[in-house]
């Protein structure tokens, strides 16, 4: 396949950036999107140019590192798929593909397509944990959990913290991410002691980090590689209402 | 947004139902408009209830616009650099037109009050009865007024389709089944409301009333 890519190039956090067009020739339709960028980078290096910086790690859709907005869609055109699991066969020969970083004040660009997602860590530090006694690991069946709750908590726990929800949200809100954590921990017996303070503190941390406010626009869930449902935001709202009325 | 919006939706339904009185007869419609000023009498002096209700509405509208403005400013701040490839709307169209839709509705409400409440922008205006103003407004020769009403009412429909569902979610609705139900109810209520409002101008234009 012969394609053109227009990629956001920015040399550093405070530098200005711009879209730069590159020709990529002879790409296998079975290459992943990241492999296509790898091939392009090899040519750039051979020509003495700076390769395109981008985040990646597992390349199997489980770590949440890869992060590209492809033709205006976070993680590209395929539903429930991370950029690393997206293949070039989803595009056609001759396509011009726009590649941009996640755009959010809370996710500043470090270089090219790499953004700093430590704002998510701040939200987690504010309440995305449970308190357990240290020492030997407890038996797995020591605390019974109803199957229904375990399944729902597991579904929410599949959030890989990639930040696509923020990138897609017209408000730049991280509500889906936070709701996934609130649901995952709030459904488990181990998550109950901090349930009220968790929702209040995590929402405060997300506001402090500069994320926007949620208006239930629903763009997040359509790009989420793990299909985290929008209904979890309702659960977060309900937990929040209960927590503030108790205070 | 959800609390003030709920009050506005209640007003919209009461208002739409009141408008339908014109199908009973013009005299009945005018009688209804006069009655609006007499609600609460003798507990309250004449006209008081209407003014209390108007202040309540202004407060709800004010809070609604204030909350929307705060959210819009936060959204702008949260994405200082725009995407050069404009993001495709992947979710719902109604959800993505809330802000501009809201502005259009607000402008319409101002025009609408100057038209039918005060009569300043009405073709007959003056001391005329409400029914005469409505009939003058939607006469075929005034098709542009009718068109503006239709656009505004349809904008209200879109606004409520997302708004009603979103309010339910804000109040804590959280199951997928409930989400489908809430979306269906929001759509049904919006369609019913739009039909109620549009029936009056269409009936006047087609000569069924007046
Ligand atoms: C085509 C449909 C509509 C018709 C025929 C209609 C008719 C009227 C009439 C006759 C009045 C004056 C009542 C009086 O002074 O006694 C009025 C007032 C009003 N209408 Fe409508 N209306 C329509 C749609 C709407 C919509 C869609 C909205 C809101 C988005 C709206 C909001 C208002 C408000 C805020 C007032 C002022 C109430 C007050 O004086 O306190 N109307 N309408
Ligand atoms: S909710 Fe989905 S899109 Fe958002 S961080 Fe988690 S996995 Fe990524
Ligand atoms: S590189 Fe790990 S999810 Fe894509």
C-alpha cells in the first residue's frame, strides 16, 4: 500500500508544532498502524531526520500506552481497538491519514505524539485504591463476592487508562476513566470503606488537573478500546450524590 | 443543568398544553390567557401568581445558562489546542448541538415574548387579544415568522432529546437497560412536545383556526 500521513510534529513541550506530510510506500496491509510508523521512522532516521516520537509498549492492546488520534478519531476507525491493534487493511491505497496526539490541557504534549498522562495518576492517587492489611496474601475466596458484582467490576476494571475518552470528549473530560475506577472499586466489598471519600476526592483531583466537565455527550464510550459503557458515569453520579448528602 | 432544566421542561409541557386551547375556540383561548393572570386569586392579588411564576422561570433560565456557560468555558480551557482534523461526531447529533441549540432557543424566547406577550413585534399587537395575535402571526403571508417558530420548536425538540436523558443520567441512572428506556422516553417526550407546539402554527397557516 502507498499512503500519505500528515503527522503532528512538535520538538518539545513548549515548542510550537505543525502537521507534516510524509509519503509511506510499500506498506503491507497486515502491518499494524504502529509498524507503519516504525517503517516511516526508519526512513526518517536513514535520511538523518528526527524520528516521530510516539508512545507504545505491549502492542497487544492491554497496556494503554499507545495513543494517536487518527483522522479525528482516538485510536482510529476500528471500534473497541487500540492503535497498536489497528491494521493498515482498514485503510485504502492512496489514503491521506491525519495523525495527532491526544489534545487536552491536562495531557500536555512532551514531543510529537507523546503526551504526559500523569494527570490520570493524580486521579488514582486521590482515591483509586483500597486499604488492605499487609502480610501474607489472603485466600482468594476469603471475602465472597456475588458473581454478578464480580463480573461488573471486572468489566470496569478492563479500563487500561489510555486516555482516549479524554481525547474524544468535546469537553476534554476524564469522567469515563474516573467512573470506571469508581465502579470497579465500589462494587467490591474491599472498596466500601473509602467509597464516599473516593468519589469526592477523585472528582476534585480531576477538576484540579484541568479536565473539563462531563455533559453526557457520549463520545468517550464510542472510542474506548475496552468498551467501558457510559452508564458507569450514572453510577459515579449516584455515588457522588450519596457521598455529599452524608457529609 | 439537570435541576433547572427539569423546571423548564415542566413549563414547556404546561405551556404547550395551554396553547392547544386554541382548538377549543378563540374565546376559550383568550379566557385561558386571562385566567393565567387570575391564578391564586383571592389568596394572591390579581397577576401575582403569573409574576411569581415568571420570576421562578427567570431564575431557572438564569441558572441553566450560568451552568452551561461554566461548562463551556471549562471545555475551552480543557482543550486549548484544537484538532486539525476536526473530530467526527461519533455519539449523538443532539448531544453535540446543545450549546448552539440553547443559544438559538434563548434568542427565540426573547423574540417570542416581544411578539406574543408584549405584542411589540406582533403584526397586530396593541390591545389585541392573544388569539388574534397568534392568528396574525401564522397567517400564510407571514410564512417567515411561522418558519422561525418551526425552526425554534424543532431546536427545542433536539435540545430535550439529549437534555431529558442527560438529566436522568446526572441524577444517577446507571443500568444499560434503564439507559435504553430513558433514551426512548426522552425521544418520545420530545416528539410529543414538538407536535403539540407545531400543531398551532400549522393549523393557523392552513386556515383550520381563525
Ligand atoms: C408554536 C408554538 C408556541 C405558541 C403558539 C406560543 C404561544 C404563546 C402565547 C400566546 C404567549 C403569551 C401568553 C400570554 O401573554 O397570556 C406565550 C408566552 C410565552 N412562551 Fe410561548 N408559544 C409557543 C412556543 C413556545 C416555546 C417553544 C417556548 C420556549 C422555548 C415558549 C416560551 C414562552 C415564554 C417564556 C412565554 C412568556 C411567559 C410569560 O409571559 O411569563 N413558547 N407563548
Ligand atoms: S475508559 Fe476506555 S478510553 Fe478511557 S482510559 Fe479507560 S480504556 Fe481508555
Ligand atoms: S501499546 Fe499497549 S495498548 Fe497499545
